[in-house]
C-alpha cells in the first residue's frame, strides 16, 4: 500500500480483492487493534470504467456511502474506523474481515 491511511498501521498483509477494492489486514501502531485496510485498485477501476469523469462520479458515490456507513453501528454492518477521502487514493479502515458475502 502507498502512503496515506496505511501510515498509521504495521504488519500490512494482502488478504483478498473485492470488486475494485484491495483488502489488507493490519495492526494499528498505537493501540495494536487488528483492522482491515481497503484501498481502491486503480487498475481494476480502469477496467470497469474507462471514462475519467464517470470514474470520479463513481468514486464520489463510493465515498458518500462509506461516510454514511461510518455513522452506523449495528452488528451486521461493517464498522468503518477511518477514511482517507482523497478520491485519487480512496481508502478506509474497518474492523477485521476475512472475506466478502460474495465469496460465501
């Protein structure tokens, strides 16, 4: 992972892909909390959406959804801990996960 949200974490290890997201496990540097880091895979996004304006619109909608999800607290909703809201490097930190519902 590049600089940004990952600078707060150690032991960053790739876990799986979910659509255009690369998911990594990590450990917070300060409190040793296990988390997952979700980072947009630009290559996959380019394959999905070739038009740059449409990509930006898509990324903005993803960011809006992630920000709304961060406000939710429910045992069946992914807990979002931190967001990097730069659209060109969109990423977020969540509670640990090992796969997606799609994989079940």
